C-alpha cells in the first residue's frame, strides 16, 4: 500500500517540493520561471529559519551569536519571533546582538520588546536598546527615552541624547538644551548632535 502524505515528515516533503521547483526553473515561460524563483526563495528561507532557530538553542555562545545575525539577514516573521525570544537569553552578548539586530530591522512589532530591554540588568544591553529605539526614528518612544536622561550612567545618557536626536522629537529640545553645558564633554557633544537633528 502506498504511503500517504502524513507518513512523510515535513522536511522530506519540503525537500521534494524544492527539487520539483528547481526542475521547473527550466520552464520556457518567463512568468512561470519568476513564480518558481519566488516560491524557491520562500521555501529555502523557511528552511534557513528552522535551522537558525535550532542553532539559537545551542550551548555554544558563538553558534548562538551567528544564529542571531543569520536570523537578522532573513528578517521574516518567524525570524523576528526567534530574535524577540533571544532578547531574554541568559548571556549578555546574545541579548545585545538580538537588540542590535532588531534595531536594524526596525519592525514595528518589536518596539515593545525592545522597550522592555531598557530595564535589562546589563548596561550594554540597555545602551543597545536605546540605540535600537532611536533607529526607529519614532517620536512615540521619545517620552520613554527622556525618562532615562537623569541616569547616573553617563554612557546611557549619551546614548539617550543621540536616540532623541534620531527621533527628531521637538518636545525633547528643552531637556537636550539643558545638557549642552554638562560637565561631561561626551554629554555636551551628544546634546549638540541631537539638537542638529531636531526640526
């Protein structure tokens, strides 16, 4: 009795589909070849995501870091979901890499998880989260960022000033101006830079 579709595992079915599609790339019609190429791209990227998500569970830190950057390159919905999970990784470098990657992707659905990282125990992760939120250029995050301007950690304050500049929020101008005479040269420079971006 022949085996039904349920007796094959999903990866075997996907492999067979990819094989058939690769053969179909030789179709004489350009429209068909274009559709085949798109289908192959979708199938292969799903395969990549599954592989990278599996690598994200590795015990090896470098393997997990590479998986984070690989997921960022794919950037689809499943990759974003895996990167959001990586924001809670026990290793600071993995969390920081996930934050940085999500900041580069600027997917609106990741704004809230990035805001949550502003409370991370790691100063590095917090700075990356501030930079990532600034990269969105979304004035809606400016009030949250402004609340960090009184932090004792001057690196955090510098990053907040840069992020506020990137958000171009005119409401932040008085608080940025107040730091143009700060005793720390880095704060003064970041404040000046931010003022140059605000309209």
